[in-house]
C-alpha cells in the first residue's frame, strides 16, 4: 500500500504513520488482515472521510458479508494510544482514529457479551451522541440487551456492563490524496466464529440462503443505521 497514511486503530487505525501491514502485524499480535474493501456510499460512489457526518450511526458489513460494523465520526480527534485486553488476556494497542482530523473510527457491531447485533428488523446496539434516559452517558456505544457500554474514543473499551472485552476494531486505511477509506482487517478480540455458530440459521434466513461466511471484498456499502434496520431500541 506504499506510503499511504495507514490509519491505525481507533477501531479504525493508524493515522499519519505511513506503515505497511507487515509493520502493524509485528507491533500488534492480534491484528488480522482480510480482503481489502473500499467503503462506498449507497449510490456506489467512494465514501470520502470528510463527508462522514459527525456523531451519526453508520453501518457496513466487514470482514464478512454478514458481520455488521459501525463507522463513526466522533466529531473530535481520537488520537491517544490505548492499551487494551481481550477476554483471554491478550494485550493490544489501539492507536487512534483516522482521517484528517483523526475523528473516524470503526468497530464490529457485535456486542462482546451475548453477541447482540443490528439485524434488518431491530438493533439493540448503537452509538449514543447524547445522554439517554436513565444512567446511560453520552458518546458511548450502548447495547440495551444487558447494558454493556463501550467508549469509541478509546478503542471501544468497556466502561459499563458485563461485556468481557472491547468491541473488535476494524482497521481502516486512509488515502489522503482521495480522502477515501478502505477496510483491511481487524484488531482485538474477534467473535466471528461464535457469532456464526450462534446465529447461523437466522443469518441464512436474512440472506436468503446465500453463503453467510462470504468474505467482504472489493467494496462495502456504508449506510445510516436507520436505513439498515427497521427499529432501534433506546434504553
């Protein structure tokens, strides 16, 4: 990928370090690289980082066609390196957001507790830009299933609830010349095998019987969460 700004990890990745994938893999043992998938909008145009709206739930599927992820513009830089642990005590470093302001992050939308995830019908998990009713703070990813909360500005670390680990970060490559974003891998505790085992039948119904483990490659369509699913649960 030559000397593009390899946005490192805020659930998204490096920012400003022109590093190759091999360099990142050497530094972070839990980084995994999948097929490259350029992020595009619903009209199939390349998604520009500067066009990502602030504090809005956007969703795309990666690294598989059935595994949803959040793309978030936090509206502020998320550049501080954060040391995190997976549920099985593997250490990794999340190094901040991407884009010119380092405000863009991406995470798996599969909750690390009981794997609640956005379906076409309903989503119990979403980013909250404002304080919710009750004790839920603002600027967290909140899962209403068991009230796990994650801080997207700090690698999706767990700030409340029973989740045993942060959400897995999606590694993004940022190209400053085109202002484009490309998903290239993950960092942290993946739960895809457990996810497929638990929801195989439901996923097969949702996809009309198509291969649920088909890799996302080439392009990934990014769309607002409200367009992806019919109902969002607020708690």
